[in-house]
C-alpha cells in the first residue's frame, strides 16, 4: 500500500456567490488545513493544524523555537510521512536533545489559531524568553518599506484570503523570504526553519508578521534572536511585556502612513526633518 499524497496548500472547490443581488455558481481557491504531528525518536510531542507546505522548514523551525534543538544539525534525520489522518514530521535526535523534547511534551492538539494550546503548566506558558543581543539600527522609512513588502509576496493568501505570513527583510536585500500558513505561529516557525537551514541569522534584519502580535510570536522571535518584530496589527499587553524583557523592538499597526513602537525604540531613528510631537 502506498502512502497518500501530501495535499496541496490550496484547492479549488465549488461555491455559490451572492453579489449585486444575484446568485452565481463558481469555484474558489480554499486554503487546506491539515493535522501535522511532530514526532521525536518515535514519540509525538505536538499536533498542530497547519498548511501542508514548507514542511521541512516547519519541522526545523518548530524544533528551534520550542527549544527542542539549538541548531538544525542536531536533528539527525527528518522524514515527512503522509498518513490517512494527516502528516507526520518524524525526527531523530541525539539522546541529550531527546531529553529536551521530553520536557516540552504536549498532551493536546493545538488548533491553527492558538500557539500555546496543550502546554501543561502556567510556568511553561510564561517561560522567560532569551535576551536578544543584536543591535541593528533602522530609519523609519525602512520600517515602512519592510512592512509594505510583505503583502505583495503573500501568494497563498492572495488566492485564498485565509492565511498568515511571516517574512524576513534586510537593508541590503529587501524581502529575503516569506512563509505562509493558516496559523500565524506556524508561519513564523516555517520562516525560522528556512533561515536556519539557509545558515541565516535573524540579527541583521526585521521579522514581519501579517497578524496581531501575540505572546507566542514574541517568544519564538526571541528564540531565533530577532531584534525587530513588525506587524500590521496591534500587540497584546503580555506580548509587550515579554518583548521588553527579551530586548526586542516591537512595532505594530504598521501602515503606509506610519507605525507604533511599543518597546526598545532606540533601534529606530526618525529622519532629521521629522517633527517630534510630545
């Protein structure tokens, strides 16, 4: 018996459109959502609902941002195995890293909208983030340019209007990479995995998010050493507190006409012609 194929991240399905006072049949691209199981040395640690794309990036990125490994080469092998009920990301770790996986074990499946579902204790949910050491400086126009670059690169969302994105932008290269997923934290994990597999550090650029800034996104950004986190929506109060503790410059409400800096504003410089309003 052969394994079922991995589904496409979007599929065309029939729908009926109501517009202009009329009903019309047709089809629409719809985002796929698939259970993804993360197994380490044959033991399942977590099951996440996610888009079935960039799965090796997802495996590496999740392992890094959850503290299972500290570098991609600590994963000895990663197999992507499709099954009837979903997809397994089967990873093999050395014994010392397998112990880390055991301490982060989750008992419940986390839905696509929640990055902390299944955490077994309040302490695990509010674990202190590592301190980000990188100190790049950006001018306000670069923040605006970085934020504006994300939406045009969201191809899956353009087709389905149902996915989030995480991107990485640098002054020298512009938008380096984008990853999309039905879950905002999954998109960031996939971006983290891509950067790690490419040997790229996050310390010289800006991580961009298409979603609100919730605490698990700040925690994951801290795990990969991202000094600046920019999103189109607002942060939560807890996300602000965690970003302050992690040394991350947290920027929300990033629009064409401006943005709001919530923590560590020293990394962002206004142009000399800017007027400061008290």
